[in-house]
C-alpha cells in the first residue's frame, strides 16, 4: 500500500461533538486532544514521515476569549505531559504559525518540546498553531520583496522554488493527503500553496470520534488514488498520432 509521505489533518468538530452530548465546547477540545495523541502515535508506528495537525487558525483568535484561553491552556498541558513520550517515540515536534500572539507560558512549553525532541529522527510532527496560509504567504512575499529592495536578488530570480522555501513549512514536503473531519469541505486558510496537488479526504466523523480505523480508511482511499499532476497516466497509449493529423485546422 502506498503511504503518504506527509499527512495533514484539519481536526474539526470538537464543538459539535460536545453539543451533541449537551456539554460545553471545551469538553470536546479535551476529547479532541486525546484523539490527536492517539493519531500521532498511530502515524508514527505506521512509519509515516510527516504529520501536520491544524490545531488553531489565525481566525480562531476571534472566538470567545474563554474558549481561546482554554485551548491555549490545553495545549500547554498537552506539551508538558507529552514531551517525554514524544522523545520515547522518536518524534520530532515543531510548530508553524504566528507565535508572537501565543501566551508566554505556552510559547515556553513549545520551545521546551522543540528542544527536547530536536534530535529525534522518526515522525516529523508539526502543529499548525495560530497558523493562516494567507499570513504565511504574505510574510514570504514581504521577505522576498525586501531581498529585491536590498539588491540581493532581482525580480526575475523569484521562482516557485524560492516561494516554497520561504514558507514556514519548509523543508517539510507538500502534503500528499489532507484529511478534514466533521463534514466541512474547505481548507479554512490551511496550506493553500502546499495543497496544489494534495489528495483530499473528507469524512463526516467528528474529530473526537476519529479513531485509528478511520485513519486506515483514509490511508486506503489514498492508496488507490491516481495522481497525475496534470499529465496522462504512464500506461495510457490512447493518443493515436494518425488521429492527430485528422484534426481540423
Ligand atoms: C476544531 O473543532 C478545533 C479548533 C478549531 C480549535 P471546532 O472547535 O471548530 O468544532 P466545531 O467545528 O465548532 O464543531
Ligand atoms: C479550522 O477549523 C481550524 C482548525 C481545525 C484548527 P474551523 O472550525 O476554525 O474552520 P471553519 O470556521 O469551520 O472554516
Ligand atoms: Mg470547526
């Protein structure tokens, strides 16, 4: 079975899951964190090289203050409790997103987890936190424009590779598979440049109900997708040169 080298997951539906149980949204976030932990371990054990989890978007800052601060506390607690396990599982942890907006104690926990796992060589685990694709692209454009202004490069030197390497995801390869739970079928400002040729897998399952077997379903759906990148299939000989000559002018 062809495994994706990079899976990116939009973990959505925590709030709805809690509402269905007549519990506060925060309860859904707690369950969602537990599920994230399980899926990280599962990906690591399956030998997947890169996993990006959309944990908090730039737009999520506009949620009620109580929910935002709860999510930040939850993240801090997760990192404090989990770092040791990450090291044990040889998982390297990093973050993409605007960390200037994150509370100081959360930032510290992130730095500690990053440092503790820096030498790990197994799964590359990336949390997209305070992340927005538009902001990421805007920053990259600004940085490149500054280099042009300083005369380090000329406008003609700007190519796709330069843009890719200026994004916060570099050097992680583009996601092969993007999974979104909870039935929504949109990117919500996630990895827009990087998703140019990603395969999408949408499931109605709410994130707190997502299990390793749902992950397996996504992986097996991915393994039978034909990725053509705009070309034709390798074995497709159906283009007949004689017919081409018959085309009207
Ligand atoms: C995803 O679940 C978690 C975050 C965005 C932090 P939601 O909180 O978006 O849950 P729903 O979509 O409201 O159900
Ligand atoms: C996207 O989910 C962000 C995360 C899962 C962290 P949202 O729930 O914020 O997205 P919208 O508002 O439904 O587009
Ligand atoms: Mg949501």
